[in-house]
């Protein structure tokens, strides 16, 4: 009986420690999986060790990359990382374009989501109207998403000056681009 209760305690301890681990695919404010605002570019290979980062592997220390491509095991482009050059030796992450639907928020928002997921789960802090798209700012998670205007009602598609409200965007409008912006945090 005593062995059974010790075994139960061990199982409970293991389960509770697992709940505190960071998901490798979670999108949150200043975080994408194990990447955060303090992650240095030189750490990408060890953190994303199951992915391929060819232009990081082939660049020299003197070459300033504007974009780092991350490919999954199947060879599909999954992330585009824009470096933040703070000084000669410290290079962190500025923005990440998320291309792989495996990355998602706790509320289920991913690059394959539609506007309804955004509208029902997040405060839309700003809507920018551009020539061919609408850009939605989601400060809660430090993200912005782009929706192609071809999914909007015809009276909104061709006027980049008209103010677009969230209730004018159809629920089924898909996300075209999904970016996560990293704020520089003090150490």
C-alpha cells in the first residue's frame, strides 16, 4: 500500500512539472516556442535543432543578414526571422513571420486561421487599410496579421482611404501573413 502511494506521488510530481514546460510551437507575446526577445541569433541553431537554417550556416560573421530562413524537417519554409542588430556583438530577434500552422497561440490562432478566430479571441488594437490588404494589430500577443482585401465586401476593396471596422471583415476571411514582433526587454 505504501509503495502505491509513493508511486502516485511520483506520477503527480512528474505530471505537474510537465505542465510548466514551454511548448515549442506556442505563440505568445515576445515568445515563439523557445525563442524570446532575449534570444540571440547565434542560439537559433541549438534552439531550433530539428530545423534547417541554411543562410545562417553559410553566412560569415561580417555579413549582415536581413532575413533568416528556417525550414522544417520536410524542407518547407516555416519561419522568416528578421534580426535586430543592437551592436556589433549582440544580435537578437526583431520580428518573425510565421508560415507554418503548427505554431499557434493558446487560443488557437495560427497562420491557417480565419478572421473569426481573431475577432472572437483577441482585442484588435488597430486596423490599417492599405492598397491591397488590411493589417490588424493584436498587442495582446505582440502580433500583426494581414488579410487580403479580395475577401472584403466590394465597397471596401478599392478604397485605401476608407476606415475599415472589424465588423466589416467576413468571419471566413483567411490570414495572408502572420508576424510576431519582439520587444527589446531589459536584462
